[in-house]
């Protein structure tokens, strides 16, 4: 999802819960003792304030998103028109959300929480959280940050990747990493993908200072703490949570790591099995998803999708959501989205990373993707439509504009990833006639392929990414240790090493788009995977009464209702309450660990006699 600012507010719901003010007695006769001044009606005041605030917020948010959309879909080298317009729109937004007057009003009203409704308090807090990202007491810092952010995005998505002397897209590089067997060509592609890093270094260091300085004005010690506070957690609590998740998945990861080292050494004809996985051996630029390593006989989804085409994938994902009872996407989704790679020869570029946008916090929803017909984009399409259906579902009169967001950010990421998992399970594929019912498939290989996707992701997301950003923002990681720290973490958590020494002349973390434009919140994805398996476990066992490893959600209105009930309140309901009510559990890796447990025995047998290095 595009995670810029938080949502805003509609007022119908509030109006319903705000009691009418008792009219105070007005005139007093001169002879009487002076009347006690009427007690202020804070609920009515908050209501009035929120109404005006939300209308303006929504207007400015829409303008900012429209400008950002243009900046992300039409990047013309050397042309700063879009960047300037985006910076202007974002500054207007910042001037409003961070205005001294608004901050004072928000704080003033929050001093009377006892007299406000829960929904009002939530909205006021959301507005104050937004204010902390743009406090106008330090307007010059905010202005510089907005300019620096816009410039960084242009650099990031305007970069000309070169492989074998030719300009290539990141889709092209990813394809080489998924398919190429020659280690030298793999290494060249991997290195090509990292060439962008150094170009982003100065901008990123500047952004660190500006982001940290911005949030300090409202009392957050650093930007990482600010982002974690959106979950109601301190930085330390967030780090403790992600470290714990990582620990819980570690035994399984250790087996997968050992398995992959030996299998890939065989595949690339290497006699010596390395202790750590060479980064360029893996089918992903960051080693965050290894699933392309394994082909499951009988389920060659890539081949099926290649025949169906990219557009079919998007429509099929929509049909899946519709089958659960969600509406068809609004026609404007197809008219305004940018779903496929740009045609060859155009003189502009676009953001190459998938995202979903809630442009006006109403029904103008769009996705920015470069969908190609393959399994990775098939899952990503389901992921992005998850965001889109979340947007559409909490766009309802009960949810004030300021609370049109996920129960937390991880829920927003979980919905579509859950559907992506469901859309690859065998009974689902058979039900859609994508594979024959008679196809003989190996359950263990299927589970292995899934583990190489979901389990291998955790050390990257909760380990490398979260630890690096924590260190970068909160521990002031020195500029001459940025890459060293990255590779130290990659070795420790993922057990991966680079093909050659990566000194400080490189900046490999910056090759991950989120480091630049979705900062200090990558743990969202780690948490989302954990939530995803909690939801899936509940759906499979309690709703569908199916084995979680072999489900078919298609057409189940009950599953649709379950998911829509989570989506509908947006951020107006506490995320812990939602999970407890819907699954009976607190946040935990229990379901994820259980799901992959059957693989342990297989991997241990495969790895018998092999050297473990982690
Ligand atoms: O960034 C994304 C989505 C967009 S919200 C495609 N994901 C993470 C990534 O690509 O690094 C989905 C899973 C992990
Ligand atoms: Zn997402």
C-alpha cells in the first residue's frame, strides 16, 4: 500500500453519538448573584472541530495523492514539473495538518478525554499523529523533508538499470534471478540490481536527519519510535515483538537454509557447499522469497498464467473477491490505475514497485503495478486488491475519514497476502480448472515451496529490515557503517553473504524501495504474515472445515463476511480486540509455526549429515 498519511473523517457517525448540548441559562438579572459560567460542552466542540478539520483534510489529502500519483506514474528524466507540483500539494497538506493552531486545538480537546466519545478520541489522536509528521513550528524542516522525499522518489523510480549493456526493468532482472542457471550471469544481474544504491545515499542520509528532526518537535525521540507508536507500541516493544517472531520461526528457517545451501550448490554445479548462501544464488534480489527454487510437479502455475496473460490475472483476482461477496471494482479503478509495464519506447518511467492508493478516501481507488503473467505477480495482484477492498469496505458512513485505515498497518498488508496464499492452493486451482483434478501433486513439495516464500521472509522483514532501520533512525548508525551494518544483519538473520565485498561505496539497503519511501515500518509485513496465518487457520478450520494446507475459499460468502467484518470498522476498532474477537487469539506465530510443522521431519531427513551453519 502507499503509506503516506493517515486517513481522515466523516461526521455522520460522530453526530449520532454526540449528545445534544443542554442550553445554559442565559441572562441573569442584575440583582441576582452572577450565574456560574456554563460548563463547556467538549463533545460538541470536538464534533464541530473534527467536522471542519476532516473536510479540509480530505480535500488536501486528495490533492496530495493526485500529485503523488502523477509523480509515481510519469517520471521524466530532468523534468521537475511533477516533483514541484507534488511538493506544493504536500506542503499545503503539511501546513494544515501540522498547523500550530490545529495542534493546540487537538491537544486542548484531548485534555478532556473523559468527556469525549471513544470515536472522537481516536480521531483526535489520528490527527495529532499526522501533525507530528509536519509540525509547522519547524516549517522549514518539514518543507525540506517534503522536497527531499519527492526528489528521492524521482531518483528511485527514474533509475536506468543496465544488464549486459542494455537498459532493463526490475521485472527483467527478477526474471533472470528466477531462471538463469549460470552463476556468472546471475551475479551480473544481482549486481545490476544494486547499482542504484549509491545514487540514493546522500538523499537517504539527509532524509534520516529531516525525518528524525520533524517528529522530535512533538516529542518523539526518533522516526522509528514515531512509526511504532501507530501500533500503540514503544520502539523497544516493537523490536521485542519482531525479535520474538523471528526466534519462533528460527528452527524452521535453519532447516530451510541448510536445505537451500546444498540444493543450490548442486544446481549451480558447485562442489563446495558454502556456509552462507551467496546472495546471487537466490531467486530474489534481497533473498526475501526463495519459492522459485522449487517446481512442484503437477502445479506449474507459471505455465498456466503465461497462457492466460497479465490482464486475466487482475480480473481473476477481482472475481475471487467477488465470489466471496465483495462488489465489482468501480469502473474508475480500471480507468485510472496503472496496472501493466509501460509500453516500450515511451519517454517516461513509472514506479516499479506495486502499491494501492485510496486517492480521495472515498471510491477513487487505484493500483500501480507492472503485472506480468507469472506466479509472483499473480500473488501481488491479490495482495494489492486486498488493499483496494479494504479501502472500499471501510469507506462507509460509520467510519470517519480520519479512521479510514487498517485496524493497524499490518492488517492492511495481511488481507491481500492471505488471498494470495489461498489463490495458490491446489483445491482452489482445481476448482478454477487451472490444473486438472487428477493432477498428482506432492504435498510436501507444495508446503516446501510455500515455506520458501513465507518463512524465509521473516528473517528479512523482522530481522534485517527492522533492525537496520531501527539502528539507522534510532541509534544514529554512522554514515560510514551503513552497508557494513546491512551485511552484518543479512549474515546474522538470513545467513546470506554477498558475492564480493560490499564496501561503503555501495548502499545495498537503499535498493529496497521501502527504505526510501515507506520508512521505518517494514515490520508491518512481518506482522502481516503472522496475522495472515492466524486468519487462514481460523477460516480453514472453523469456517470451511478444510485442511489449512488444502483449502478452497472460492464462493464462500461466509469467508467474505468474516474478512469484511474485519475490514469494515477500519481503524475505529482496536487491533488487538479485532484479532481476539475474530480468531480467539492474541497476535502470535502459533498458526504459522503449526502450518509448516509437517515440513520439519522432511527437512530434517533431507539435511541428515549436512553441516548446519546457523
Ligand atoms: O511491498 C509489498 C507490496 C506492496 S504494499 C507489494 N510487499 C513487500 C515487498 O515487496 O517487499 C508485499 C510483501 C513484502
Ligand atoms: Zn501491501
